[in-house]
């Protein structure tokens, strides 16, 4: 019976219950959903498959293998942590959106056919945009609309790819694709939008920082990692991903260093980390795929931890810009400690989770003799330590004292942060916990002398460089400003074009409405003239006149008949 219940049904059912429920037990039900999801996942058979029929299609709405199991487990753990963090919120709409969003992500990674994948691809977009709009500010409203536009574009590309692929192969199975077919290329671009490919990445740095303090934690877990899953499932070994991933790992560093909004810094950092994953998938070796998937698992935990700490800061102080913060370590001691754990993890300190997965990807690059990629990733690792490992905890909790009133957040939020921090340390100290779940069996050992010494040297010199730049006044100042990104042309060109098009359409519609009103008035006047109370057709005609008219018509008919 368990094998016939796809995991996403638990979340979709929970979302419906949360939407209809108005009771004090709502937090209990909310927390029960991911716990039931975890229990269900471990009780399911190892090769469970759920199928159904729709029209002429045989749909595989869930198919379990090692890759699907790992991402489903990850999303259940992420949902549990995010639920704990947002347990004090009393918003039925947000609870519904969170569970719908998580259910969409779980459905996407379990889909065995492209139509099911597309369906949950769109469910994620619908559920996640509410977490941005839920902040209820003009900025979040505009950011949410742009966010939705990007994700609708992603869905259209995926749908077009499915249609083209089906027309060519008559198959909708989720399998490996190449870029040498139009369908595969469209699918690659559609998934790439959600994977934050360069130029397509603007939605994440625009939307995530405008979400609610709790909503950003949910957002950081699902969309981009579902895209990583899609690339690992359908495009492993695609060489173009190596170049794209290397670019993604490098360019966000420059934006993150000059960015003042600390949640926007984390959004750029997320692109940087996804770049490492794309490189591993593009290399395509067992070590590369394992490293990418392991890093996706770890990134959800430590990035979620960092978003939780920054969400707590925003919640308690009402501020999130580095220039407005500082000196919070004594007022928010537990939050600052958890932030340091997250910073150490994302910076790949030994004994923290980031180290045991990032080193796999860099080893895969050297094994494939991609030394230029190794150097780019080394630079990117140093950069992420600068902006996420040092900048965020330093400017938020140390540095100058901004003299803000603050305290640690509620216990449920501290518990969520503590659970995430514990996982970061546990996985970093005992990596076999994670390695045993990876798609391919591995005997990789991250704690050899070369890896540890290289990483410690990198971290030491990065810290030294930050200190010197800060002391010398050369570090970019934290300013209240808007940094131009790839969406600048979209923001500058689309509004005036849209205004002009809307004005033209409005004038055309107004002109059409005026013409229609004039035509109706003319028609009404004609009808009144002939059929009105005094019209010709309304008069009383004598019987003789009527008979005469009928006779004339009959004669005309007979004349025409005999002429023919």
C-alpha cells in the first residue's frame, strides 16, 4: 500500500488541510507533514514505482532510485527544518504555500515522465511566489511579479522541449538528453533558468531578498536544487555545463563583495555554490556526479542555516543591510554562533560539511585534467570565504556597534538553527553518513594531507587579505545602493516598451469601442425606423393589399422559373 502512495501526496494533502484548518493544532499538523514524509520514504520499497494513465499517455508519477531517494530525503529534511523555523507564524496562506512548494519539489524529483515533471515544475512556481508576496511591501510585490515571469518562461521552455521531443521520439520518459536535438536544448535552457545560468540568474537575487524572513528559508531549499537534480538526471557529462558552472562559480563573487543587503549576498553565494555543482555534473564522472549531489545536499543545510540567521536578524531588528548592522553578537549570542557554523560550512573548513563535498568536485576536475577549472574553483572558494564566510558574520554580529535593540529569536527558530548546525558538523566530521547515500558507491576520503593543507592555506590567506583590505580602507564600502545586474536591460527597456504597447492597445480598444457604439446606434436607429411603433413594418395592412403583394411575388417567381 505504501508503494502506491507517491511522497508528494503527503505534502499536497497537508497543504489542503492547512488551507481549510482554523485550529490551534495547525502547528502540530504542519510539523507532522515532513515527519510523515520521512517515515513514508524509509518504509517504501527500494524500487517503488507509481504509474497512472492520462488520455493516451502512461505516466510514471513516481519512480524511486538512489538519486531520487537522496533528493527526496533532502527535501523532507529541509521542510522539517524550515517548518520548525516558521512554526510561530500564524498565516494559513503561507503554510499552504510552503507545503505546496515542498510537495511540488518532491514531485519533480520523483517524476518518471516529462509531463509529470512539467506539472510539478509549475506547482513549485505557484507555491514559491507567495512567499515573496507574503512580505506585503511594494518591493516584494514587484519582485514577485518578475520572479513569476522568469519561472513562467522556464515552464514554457520545458513544455516546448517536451513537445518537440515527443514529436520526434513519441516518448515522454525522463532519460538522458543531449544538446544535439531541439527538444534536449529547450529542456536544457528551461532547467537552466531555474539553475540560475548566467544572464538567467537575476530572478534569485531579485526575489529571494524580498521574501519574508521565514519564506527565504523555504526558497533557498527547493527550486535551484530541483534544477540541479534535473541536470544530474538528464544532462550528466554535458561539457557545456563545465564552462557554465565555472562562470557561475566566479562572477557572483564580485557582486557579493560590493552588495550591502546581506540576504542578497547569500543569493549571489547560492549561484556561486550551484556553479560548483554544475561543474561536477558537466564532468560526468562518478566522482563528479557524487560531488555535485553531495554538495547540493550540504548547500541546502548550510545555506538554509545562513538564511535563518539573517532572517532572525531582520525579524528582530527590522534591518538587513550590512551598513545598518553590527555589534549583535552579545545581544543575539546563539544566532551569531549558528551563523559562524554556517559560514564555516559554506567556506569548506575541515570538519564542516562544505569541505567533504566541495573537495570531491575539485578532485573530479583534476582527475579529468581540467586544471583551468580547478584554478577557477579555487578562486571561487576563496571568494565565497570572503563574502559569506567573513563578511556576513563580521558585519552583522561584530564590526562597529550599531546600538540596535535585539535578542535571540523564539525557541522554535533556535531549535531549527541548532538542528541545521548539528547536521553541518556531523556530515563534516563523519562524511560517510552522506557518502553512503550517493548515486555511485565511493571510497573517497576528503581528509588526506593534500586536501586539508591546501584548504587551510586558502582560508588563511583569504582571511589575511580581508583583514588587510579592511584595515587599509580598500575594502568596498557598504552603501545603500542598487547594483546593476543582468536584468538591468529588462528593467530599463521593458517598462517603457510595455507602457507604449499598453497605450497603443488601449487606444485601439477605445477606437474599436467607439466604432462599435456608433454601429449599434445606427443599427438601432434603422430598426426603430422600420420596426418601431410607427415603422413601416409595424403598420396595419388591409387584407386586399396583402393578397396583392402575395400575387405579385408569385408572378415574379413564375416568370423567373419559365425564363430559366
